[in-house]
C-alpha cells in the first residue's frame, strides 16, 4: 500500500474578487480550457442563464453571449466538458416536456466565441434531458452516466457521444446495467487511462459511497475498494490529478456540506484524506464545481504541453513564468506560527532596461497564508521592456503572452460556487495547491 503521506498537506486560499464577477451560485457547470475557466448557468435564488469565462493569467471575468438560437436555456445540474476547441453542454433543462430540443446538447466554439448548431443522425437513439448526471471525455468521446429524468426518476443509462461523427450510442445493455453502479445522480466521475471512475451519489433517495471503474477496452464495470475512503456523498466534485483522483466536498444531505479533500491512487488502489496546512481552512461546499489547471490535471486524452520535451523548469530555454513550489519551511511550521516558504516570480510591467525574457526570483517566508494580489499563489510576473508598438500590436502580443503563460500554469485546483452561497454576492472562488511531500 502506498503511504498517503506522500501527498503532503495542501494550501487553501480564497481568491479576491475582480471588478466584474458572476454572482454566487450552485448546481452550475464549469470546465477549463487553454488557461480559461468557463461557467454556465446554475441557481442562486432562481435559475440562471449567464455564461462566463475567467482568465486565470489576467484575473479577469468576461461575460459571453448566451442568447442566440443555438445557445442553451436556463440550466441546472447540467454537465460541460471541453474537447479540441469546443465546449459540450448536456442536460439541465428545467422542464423537458415543453422544450423544442429533442436531444439537449449544445456546442460552443471557443475560437469563434459563439454557440454553434450541431448535426446528429436523425434515426439514431439519443439521450433525453436529465439532471445530476456525469460527463467525462475519454479519447474522442464523451461518456455520460445516469441522471435524474423527470417523471422517470433516477436513470442508469450509459451513453457515448463520438465527437467526430456526433453520433450517440448506448453502452449498457440490460445485462451490463445490472452489473454496474445502477441508477445514479448527483455523483462524480473522472477519466483516466482508458477508464472512467464513478463515486457515490444518489440511488433514488439514498446517498451512496460505492466506487466503480468502467474499462473502455472490456466494456465492463468492476467495483473498487472503498473501506477507508469517503463516506456517503452527494453533490461532491472530482478531478483526475496525475496518477490519482481528487474528490472534494459534498455531503450526506443538502444541509451538511463537508470540506474534506480525498485522494485516490489508481496504481495502489488506496484512499487517503489530504491534510491541510495550519491556518488553511477549506470551505464547506455542496453542489459546487471543481476544475484543475496545470499539466498535472490534463486528462490522458489531452495533448501534452509544448514544453514537455524541454528541460524541467525551462520555457524555450528561459525560466518558466511559474515556479510551482509551496512547502513547509521547517518542521516547526506545525507550531503556532505556521510558517510557509514560497518561491514566486514577481511582475514589473513598467519601463525597464532589462530584457523581457528576464525573470526576477524571490523567496520569502510568511506566518500565515499569503494575500493574493492576483489570481495565483505563484504569481506570473515578468520583467518586460517597453517597445514602440501600435495598440493592435500590443493587444496581439498580450494575447500571445497570455496563451504562452497559460500553457505553463502551476498545478491548481479551483473550487467555484456551491452551497452555502450568498445572495447578490460575487461567486466564491477558492484554489488548492498540493505541497511537496
């Protein structure tokens, strides 16, 4: 068995609000792509139909259009995944009996920044509207499991959408369905090396704590051990991280949100609860969203980062814009002071004689979690020379720099929204960083 202490403790930080921010919400959907986080719909005191993009590098929120005839309506407990420049949103319609959508699937073109119509085979079977299902990307397909269907109750349907042909196929026959998780909604699922892992959720009205693996080669479900893992959960969220799965929050009821972070190692098939650094208090959340940023959170179906063949810590021969390192300075950090040593890169965008390829490195010790001046504990701050350029050239250069930096983000887990939430307040955003062991 692998020693779970190898994970090291984690650091939680609540991010400050930028000038324009979406309202707080729960039962929404989010995913990350290219250094941006996308958030769609959900609920505060009523259903929402807004669509937002968050630039992690610039710490800026931008509201995107969601009013075209190809855009979705108000959605709750829907899913959203990213694949090769497109976002795929499924389910979550409030009343499927009166909607014109036969198959509630919407596609957003990231490059064109617009919703697009998609074509499906009219005679092929397609999933109906549902809420609280799970959706993951495995290879060139989206796998969709379960969900709560109006009037029919909790479903055990297991569907696959081929991104190339946009054709749906039902994966579980009657015999296979009886061997799998069964009817389920408000659960979590992640994809890793040709398999999908599903945890907990609601089976009818009863919370579960079972753990399952779907193998895309054998097309078979198998139960996994969970004796030392999380308790019964609903409304939690999970992401794949390196050779493991991180599972956060949820609860046994709507009124009992938890703040536990669990880690499951695929290789050793072992669970462990991740400790937090002193003074680092994760939020109690249910029906929130989690998304990972950085190379360690990229799924196995994603292309490797451009610098994967370069020397570690270098970007095209230069220092990387982020030094992803956070660790206890000494064993005495367990005492009252709780000192944490951080290495960062600091930013100076004013006029300077230094080359813009140069970076300034700092090391310091703080007695409590650092105050974040922008969106990252490990700040992206580059020394840049002022050139004589037009406004268009400056905008193009800034966009290129943002894209370049986004490819080398440090490993961060963002937790967005969830209950309890504050009415008429900006969405709560927390980030978690696993420390070195």
